[in-house]
C-alpha cells in the first residue's frame, strides 16, 4: 500500500466514500495538477499533428481517421472503463492511463508512416478514456453534499487551463526548438505525473451506487436525467471542437490573420477556464439547470452572431460572450453530472458522460465538414447555433424537477 492510500476512507455507506478534510484537500490539489500537466502535454502537439500526418503521406481520409478514430475509441470504451473503475477504484485506472502516456510520446515521435501514427492515436484514445472521465469521477467522490458544482468547476478549471496552455507552449517549441519537440514534452510531463499519482493520490476505493435504485417514478427520473445530460453534453463538447477546427476557417473567410484567429481560440479557453470556479459556486447556490439554460441560450445566440460578423473587434467581443455562455452551461452540466453519479456508480456514469462528449465531437466533425463543403463556413456556425438553441427546451423538460437539479 502506498503512503497516499492510508486512512483515506472512513466509514460511509456502500460505495459512499467519507474522506477526511485534509486528505480531500491534498487529493484534490494533486489531481488538478495532474490533469493540468497531462493536458498541457497532450495538447502541446495539436498545432502540428495534422502537418506531421501530411509529412507522413496522409490523405484527407487518413487525417479524418486520425482525429475521428480517437473519439471513436473514447466513445466505445468510456462506459466499460467506468464500470471497471467502479470495481477496482478510479486511482488504479488513472495510474494505468498515466503509465501509457510516456509510451505514446515515444510512439508518436518514431512513427514511420501514417498507419503507425493512426494506430498510436487509437491507443491514445484508450488512455484518454481512462484519464479525464476517471479524474472527474474521482473529483465527484471527493465532493461534499451541496458542493458538486464547486468541485466539478475545479476539475473543469484544470481541464481548460491545460487546453489553453498546451497549444501555445507546443507552438513555441515547434517554432524555436524542434518540430517533434512537443512529443518529448509529453514524455517528460507524463513521466513526472506517474510518481505524483502513485505516491500522493489516495485510494478512495470503489464507487458503486450508495443506495439501491428506487422503483417506480424515481427510476424514470433517473433515466430522464441521463438522457438530458448526455444529449446536451454532446452539444456543448461538439461546440468545443467547432472552435478548434472551424473557427480558424471562419476567421480566414472574413479576412482575419492567422494570429487573430489564434487569439479568438485562446480567448475562448482562457475565459472558460477563468470563469469555471465562479460559475461552479453559483451552480451550488442556484439550480445548475438555470446555468445550463442561460448559458446554452447565450452560446447559441453568439454562434449565430459570429456568422454575421466581418471584423476582428466585434468577433472578439462575441467570442468572449460565447465563452462565458459555454462556461456557464459546462459548469451546470458538470454539477448535475456529479449529483447523478452520486445516485448511481460514479465511474460508470462519468464514463457514459464523457462518451456522450466523444459522440458529439465525432458528429460535429462529420456534420460540420459536410455543411462546409456543400454550403460554406458561415452555415456551419448557423447550424451549430440552431442546434444549441433547439435542444434547450427538451433538455429543460427532461431535467426539471429531478433531485439532481434541486437546491
């Protein structure tokens, strides 16, 4: 038993982990640092991955497999890995995932052809399905009653902070150090992550549902929560991919420079990261469903507005408002997901929650690509805005009145 596993658990019902406050604080800090470090490493190579693939002879189809295959693996394995983590504990799954990442860095760097690169990317999908969903499940186990939003916002803060820093660091390494430098950075960061998790992250045990599932109407309510959460989580995460993949194309179409397009993307991630903790606290004070509805409405309207703009300053203004709306919706969804996980098995539910995100990312990649080819780049953002707004009513009906959104 490692030093971090001693006395982490103290009583509690089946699957309900009671964690001493000082242990919980340390565990949360260690996990957030680990998530941020991991995401800096895994997003550092994002500015050059498609270029690397082209240098290895990739056609458009192979590049599509490179990105779509990654999310496809996460979609398929998310829930089974969640079930596995409920049996063995989230910490063990996080250790396995972290041990895979240094190997991934080496395989990325030495890939001799596009087939090997795609194979490495698929293995990366396995490691990713073990990392972020299980990290969120672990945070959910740490969350105290009535603080789900605050704890989920800490995870989201670390998540988006890593996504904001990684591409910037990777771009600088490619420009001033070496083209494959981001892969070596991934190796270094994830090797450092291993002892952090092994020695300092306590084992919280399994996370099977704390209470038997009630019969009758309560069962229907739980199904409603799952349907509503998964549907809108898919949409919110699809929009995240939209920003990375298609916002640069929109920027170029309206005459903005590459630098200006990059600033728009950076603004989204930085604002989202900075606003997660305030929105998380707000979701604990009011109904998290209110944040989902208000944030989704603002984000959908801003997506529609982006398609009408043709200058940098108004685009940046709308993007900043869009980031705040998306951040509010993300905070609300995450708070509801943690509460839903409490009433089920945390790992299983978080695996499904993140699988829905992967489904949204695959759908937007295919759907937006078809719209772009047939109609144009502005139509992509119009369609995304309409879908974001259209789903608000059914999602509200599904979630309203359920215990997970009650405050």
